[in-house]
């Protein structure tokens, strides 16, 4: 299956979506099971008590859930706050939340508290940028001055009317949620389901095909690829493999060359591992501290891996490449933005 293909179907009785590029799984989403809070959902919360020593505040969410906000300045117990789930939580721990809300749609991101009208830097054509700036100014006329806007790269080539309608709907939703500050803890805006997320985030660049059918993921190999991710071993091009083991403290990654243990094979396996590592961590829902034990190579060749890793993680959001340790391991951190795959499919 060549090209960029979005699959919309069902997995384990729930809505699911997969992004395939030249037959390889690049992203996967599945609807949450039950009413558990999901990253991206927006709640009205009530400040509970500060957490001494950690510079944060516990919040009360609906259903007895607890949130943790890394902020205390200007917040008093009992105060109502609008917060967004920023990531998953380990069992028994409070959910991480933020007061920096984002309202995302196909073409727009509205940013309360971060004013300004902006056009994605990926759109470089000056005529297109000018046209989009005009759409933004019209669409945000009369809005609260603290409500900012980013027109996304998906706007490139889209019809002006379609962008304007999307912006108007997103603005109306954001303004309704922002006004709903009074009352008990409540879910105000659920996170997008798998199909909605795919339509919102995976159509830029435009896919070669969108296949919407209940069995689409099974028919095109996506479910087999997902099942393979539940195992610690991940094959690499050229015969090597990764061994990925999440622990409570960190994610340990070991790179193996296979039968060929020559220096050339080690460098080849390491480069393949560095290129595939962001995809593996993203699909498996792994983050936090990651420690990689690359196959042994001379120190003079480490700069090659530095360059490959930097390029590979460039589009991966919040990742910090700390570099090499004294023992020859490579350390990085990555923000977890979704539950682990094993949790989602358990």
C-alpha cells in the first residue's frame, strides 16, 4: 500500500483510526473506553489544596477524580478554574492539567490568554498569508482581546469559505466554554474521538486516500502492526532490532545488530534505530526519561547519531535530547501525550 493513507474503522468494538505511510503504521488512535478523562478534554475544576514542596495545586474534577496543576500563584482553595487534561496519569496519581487551553479544529487553533492573530509558518506564500490574515481578522472581529488565533498549515489550498466557517464554529465553541466558569466540577468539552482526531490532525499533508469502513484497519495491516507494538522487540531495516522496556522510572531501549557485529553493522543499526525511535515511542505512548544503549561504535562516530536523532525528533513536540552519558548511553526526555498502548488495549 503506497502513499499516505488514513484508515477509519473499528478495533476491539471501538472507533479507531490509523495513519499508514507506504504501508508502515505512523500513528494510531482508538476511542477511550468508559468515562475516564482523556488528554485534551476541558473541565470546570475547583481548586482543592496546594501541594507543598512541588509548587502545584490539587484540583477537584467530576466523578471524584483529582487533577494536579503546576501552578499556585493567584489561586485560592475553592476557586473555579477551566483546565485541560495535558497528559495521562499513572494509576493512583492525579491527572496533569493546564490552564493554557487550546481549542483545535481542522484549520484553526484558538488560544485563550495568548492573544494575537497568526498564520502557520509552514505557509510561506506571501499572497496566501495575506489572504489568511484577512480571514483571521474578519473571523475574530469583536472577540475578546485575550483570545488568540493560529491558522494551521492545513489552510494552504483550502477554500476561504471553508476556513471561515470552521473558524466561526471553533470561536463559538471556545467562547461558550470560556463563559461557563460557575458551578461544580464538570466536563465542558470532551477530547476528540479517534475519527475526529484523524480528520482534524492527519489530513495535512493531504492523504492519497481515506478509507472509511469497519474492517479497514484489519484489511490493510494496521491491526497487525498495532499488535506487534505490544511486544518489546521491534525489527529494524538491515537485520537489527530494538528492545524497548518501559519501567516505572524510565524507558530502556537496547539496540542490537543481529548476527553481524562488525563496526559497519553497528553504525547501520544505530542509524536505523535513531530514525525509528520517535515513531516507536509515539505509537507505544511512552515518554518521560528514555535511556538508549546503542550498539558500540567509536566516539568519533557519535556525531552521526546526534544529527540523525535531532532530525528525527524535530517534529515530535516536546522532546529534549540530553545527549551522551559518561557510560556511553544516550539520554532524552519526551512528554507523554497519550496513555500507553498496553493500557489502551488491555
